[in-house]
C-alpha cells in the first residue's frame, strides 16, 4: 500500500487477500495506533531550520577521549572520504550480477588482496558486517570443519564479540563455551594446554587483547596444534604494522574490525568485518569472494568467484546466511591502506605505541602503577582502587575528558580497572592533561 497503486489495483489486492476492505485488513491493530495525531510544531523554512540545527549543535560537548576497546579515534586522510563519496562508489548496489559492476568488483578484489597481505593469510572475503560477526563466522567454520562441540576462548577476547558468537549458537545446547583464564594480563597458556582435548573445535585469542596486552600468539597456536585444534586470531589490523601477523603465527582463521583503517567513529557503525583464512578452508568462508579473470578476448576482468550462501547453493551446504558485505566501508579501508603503504602503516602503528608508552611513563611518575607488566600496543590497564565508574563520570562532567573504558565485565579482579587507549590523534599535551587531571582527582579523594 506504500507504492503508487491505483484504486482499482488496491481493490483487486484486497479482494485477492480475502478482506472486505483495507480497514478490515488492519482491524487487529488497536485503534489508538491508527491515524494517530502528533503534537508537532509548525514547519520551518530552510533558513529557520538551519538556525535551529546550529543552536542544537552548539549544545554538543566535545570530549578529549581515551576510549578504545576495539573502536578508536583515528586520523583519516581527507582523500579517503573524497574518493568514497564519488557517485560510482557511493551509489553502487551490492554486486549480485558480476558483469554489471566491474569497477566495484575491482575495488573489492583490491580490498581482499590488501587484507590477505596485511594478515599474512591465503584468502580474504569481500568483508562482513563487523569484527564480532567475523569472529562468529570463523567459530562456526571451525565447528563445521572439525565436527566438534567444545569452543575455547581467551577470557581477554572482547566480551561483546563473545556475546555475538554465543548468540549464533543460542538455539543449540550441544556446544560448550569455555573461557581460558588470564595471568598477568595475557592468556594463561598452561590453562589452555589443560583444557585442550579431542572434543575441542577451536581455540580463540585476540592480539592485542581487550585490555591492550600483547599475547604470545605463536605459542598459543603451537599448543592448539599439538592437539590438532583449529585456531582463530582476532587481530587489530593497525597493530599488524609492527606486531607478528596471524599468518606468521600459523593460525587457521584471522579476523578483525577494520574501523581503524580509515573509518570514522559513529554511533555503532557502519564498520567492516575482516575475515581471512588458509586456502584449504576457502569453501567454509562466508559471504562473497571476488576473483580476477579474463574475458573471451583475453582482457582482464573481475567476477564473483565464490558465493557459498543459501541463495546460491543448497541451504544445507551454505556456511552462512550472511548475504552482503560492507562494500563502501571496505573501500575506505582499501584506500587508507593504499595511501599509507607498508612503511606508512608501520609509522602510524609505531606512533600509537609511542604515545601509549609516553602515557604509561607519565602515570608512573605520578605514582600510579599499570595493572600488569606485560607488553602493550596502544592500550593499557590501570587499577585506581576506587569506584572507577564514578571517577570517569566526574572527570567527563567537570573536566571534559573521557579517561577510557571500565572492564568489570571481565571479572571481579577488574572491578576498579580502566583501560586507556592512545592513538595518533593525541598529543603530548593531551596526555599531560589526562595524567594531571586523574592525579588531581585521586588526590582530592584521598584528602
């Protein structure tokens, strides 16, 4: 009824449905919800609307933010937005028909190539919704490949990601999720070794982990492989400019959130899920894969090489019902990586690490201790031994600084812990302001 049908067409549809009239069709809807009247003000002219929006925008409060936990405030070169806003990219529809959208398919192919190279893995798909769905799909793949039901995951994987994974398996009671304890800010590899057995489908770790510490992913993978267990690594893509890659460490699947690579902060997205794997698991990959080929005249072209989803193959053979990819967001990450290149990515990653190291040293000068002494990338945890949620709220309200995320959901030992993130957008004066503000607030609490 929302398209421009004629009255005759509407009457024919109502008759075919078996209703007497349109009112008869919607009679089960309570009357109070039908033809509701809203108390809305009179309309505004364009100039009046502009002034109104400007007034509202001036109420916004800009914070100096040190929030991380998987999504980061980063600098995006202006050219990224300029290229992605070109109409041939911005308005292009999901490429169902490969021959109809060669330019978009080529951009997807470039994205896949960049991600395979960045994670040092054989294959990448055309992207998924976000990092959490990528992890869920990787775990599902491991379950299908192994035929086993026990899923091990580090207790320091992003808990929101784990929630999504468990949601994927919520309708089946046969799967067992077991959290591997942490020790000194990283996964306890002795506990991992104890839990690995012939029922284990996969073992999951993140690097850096949720509190910023760098894991020994090579040893994690080696231990799992001694028991023939498939492995999944959730890796921050920007950190791979300086850290060991999942491919180097021997992982079967590597996933991540691509927001760090040229995507702005927003209210929940859109982001882009990175999904890579070894070649032997290509057919377990969800979504779509774009490949390069030649036409009958020998000219280079691009096509959707594999779409192992239920719309294209038998439902029972489909690895996933994900039917789309974040094409525009994936394009942004591809442009960002192309602009920076290998040396540029290393430079940005090093700058992030240096900023975090500077902040850690300044906190230590003020008498604060990091919660753990394990190496970190651009985030670290501090235990303030106070109500950190109240402390954070006070500093946001009175000082205009968001000091980081609270991580009490990880367990009681993290009750008073804040994880702070430092990126290339921060300056030395920003860090000094953070440290001085926290120190001042903590001293006032002691007094």
